[in-house]
């Protein structure tokens, strides 16, 4: 397998490296990292919880949104060492308990009896389906009431409290409309930055280094399909269409 084929295979859904586990970022994920507005907002809410002395922050999103990637980044800093991170709300640590039962035990410091006075700090990554399980739960009415509002999409009317805060991928936009009269009036600065990182002609770029190595390899050469595809992908007009 050529170097360029190997490195692009690491981005496929079937690759272990393509899915973050909420721990340390691998080298390729570190290189491809692009800061997003949701991370800035999340840090503001985590800082507010720190100032309050305790509380819970919900990072709400579906599979593939990037929740684990963000948690991995936060864990690699020293800014939130006093936070506990609960990354997989869909998994159970006990064969005799469901995932929601396990989750509610993990959140015992944030039930109605403790949430306003707790000194613990937690960031919970959770999807909308699991969030729905807190609706009408008498022991977690604070989280349940927040869940009802989030699920109704009335984000503008949701009050963030001192002890319970949330950030959701549902109201984050990855695309922007342009008014420059171009043929493609939709852009994505987020996706564009990732594509530019992949195609940047720099030896520090692992994709470009793999491209150069494959092109010079006598077994593959400059006419190898993946080499040609990389060159096509590097064209500005192609990246804009994508």
C-alpha cells in the first residue's frame, strides 16, 4: 500500500484513528484540528461553572458531530483539570444496568438535591436521545426541564443557570451564505480550512509528505491514481466546489 493511500485510509469511518475516544488526540487528529466557535462557547460555560464553584455542562450533539474530539482537546490542556469528563452516555459499565441507569448514577451529584450546592464539576457529552431520558424524571427535574427546552429547539429562551449550562451542535452552522455573486453562493470556512491543511505544500503536512514520497516511489510514480487525485484536490476550484 502506498503512503498516500495509507494516510487517507486513516480518515475512513472504518479506521480506529478516525474516531476519537475522548482521550489524547493522535498525531493526525492534532494536525487536522480546526478551532470551532462551539469550543469557544463551551469554554465560556466551563469557566462560569468554575467561578460558581461547581456544576454541570452539557455538550449536546449526535454521533459524528465532534464531541469526543473536543473533549480530547480539553483533556490535553491544564485549564480544566478540576473537571470530570463523561464522554459516552450511550455505554453502560455494568451488564445488569442500562446506559441511562449508569449515567444517572454518574450524575448523582447533579440530581435535584445536590445540583445547586455541589462542588464537583463535570462536562457531559450527550446525544439528544439520551437527553430525552431525563424528561419528566422527578429526581433530575433541573436537567429534565432543560432537556424539554432543548428538544423544543427554543434555544433563545433557555436560561443558563450558575450550576447547569449547555452547548449544542444543533444550533451551530458549518456553512455560510455569500453575497459575492459567485456560482456557488455557499461556503464553509471550517471545511475549507481542513481541505487547505490536507493539501498544503509543506513537508510538515503529513498528507503532502505522503504524496511526495509516493510520487517519487518507482513502484507508484507521478501517474499513480491517488497521486493524481491529490493534485486535483489541491486545485482551488475543486476545493471551492467541494
